[in-house]
C-alpha cells in the first residue's frame, strides 16, 4: 500500500484549447478511499489514466509512495484497474478469469489457487468459481472483475465508473460492497464517478473537478456544509442547492419578499452583486418570505420535493423539500423561509467563491 501525490500534474490533448487536467495538486493518503467526481469532460478519467500510466503527463509529476512514477511504464506502477466494462473472458470460468493476471505473471499453480480462493471468499463468489460469465448477473460479473484486481495485491486500486452498467437497485448494493471491501483491505483507492450520490456515500474524501481544475477536496460532510464555491454547492446535493444572484443595496439583497441582511465581512468582498445559496432541505413553511409557484411535486415515499418558480420571476427556478406525509399540490403557491444558519453567500463572478454564511 502507498500514498499518491499529484504535483502540478497537467495533461494536454491535441486540438484542445485548454488543458484537460490543469496543474493538479492532490494527495491521497495511504489506505484512503478518494472519489473523483465532476460533470462529463471535467478530466476525472484522464486523471485516473495519468495515474495508471495510460496517459502521459505533459507537465508536473505523479508519485506513488516514495517513487516518482511520472515516466514509469504502467506494468511497473503496481496498480490494478477496474473499468466500466467487465472485460471478462467468456470462455474462461470465474476462477480462471480471477487468476488470469497471476498466470501471466507465472506464479506457481498452488499460489494462484490459494489467492483465487481468498478473493472469491472476500467477494462472496465461492459458489460461482466453476461458472462462465454468461451465467452470472451484472453484479457478480463486476465482482469477478474486482477479484481479478484483488488477487494481484497491488499498492493502489483504480476504479473508473465500475457501476455504470448496473441497474439502480444493484448499483446501491454493489457500491456498499465496494466500500466495505476497501475498508477491509485498507488499499489506497481512487474511484471515478459522475454520480454525486456515489461520491458522497463512498469516499473518505471527495475531489470535485471542473474543466480540468480541482475545485475542492474534502470529506463529504464538509463539502455539503461548506462548499468552496457556487459550482460545488450546485453540483453536490440532491436536489441541488438553490442559487439566486442579486444586487446588494444598503447591506441587503432581496429574493422575492425576503430581505436578506448581508454580513459586513461578506459585503466587503463582493462587487455589488452576490449569489445567495439555500439548500431545498433548509427551506421551511412560512406565512411570508419566498413565494413559490409549484410546477411539479416529486413524491419519493419518505421524501417529497416541490419544483417550481419564484413568484413573479418565471425564469428563476426553486426547489424545496416538503412534508412527505402531506405534500402541496402542483399549481399552488406556497411561502417559505430559510432555516437560520443555512444561508450561503458566494461571489457572483465566474469562480463563485464562498464568501461566508449567515
């Protein structure tokens, strides 16, 4: 096992007007489960491929443990990859698929058999060792692909959206199994996903990328409570945080009928306009404040979310969590107020950096 360090790591692709990964500084502790998350094209898979040695590093460096592996051949980096595609050999049994990298490494047969049994026991695949991949479910095939990585006993696991091909229910079960497995093996793991729910439920820390630039890296709870900028605030959370960009007048901004005092320290760092952020779960029923015209109510059993528009502003969407046992109906106008201590203030410029909270 080993730590990982990206030191100003940069990757350019031919024809791109900007770096795919731009001066990435990121450290992963020994035994940590780090999740890379962001929208499509943000550079997360390229970052993983640079670490694996499948993409060159155009500037900067990458270290695994004490070794600088920037120019090291992939086979000498001691990493194991699990991809979105299972890439199993259909003519081989589960046991032969798991043991394949060990046969390539010319390990003794008795050691291969022992390692395959250990991996199968860890992944609850002992009953499937004599089956072919076509006889397995999607979740079992993904566990076989993971078993093929585990038997190598690498310093680092790299996983690139391994659950994307699974249905929703199976994805929930399998991500729990992956998280439990990583804790049991204590192997440094870098996991790539576009699914912010996966990121928030699996990672010890989550690194959020946008346009190849690291926006924030922190434990999931810290990202939720104190997002570094408006992008992170809007990307993480389900539903996403409500964001309102408004001018500042006399130390206040106005959203609907709600007049919000802007802290003096925040006002000193804004240029006359500010973005106010409130999560849907931090809006509560009121007699005045934010007036919302409801377009749709999403009932999820133990939760209900109302989607609509700020009254009088057709182009300003707003989402609020409502009482699941008695949700309002579409077409109604309701009044909301923010819970104290849960209003975020962001700069209105493109970085949208966090300026403070109420």
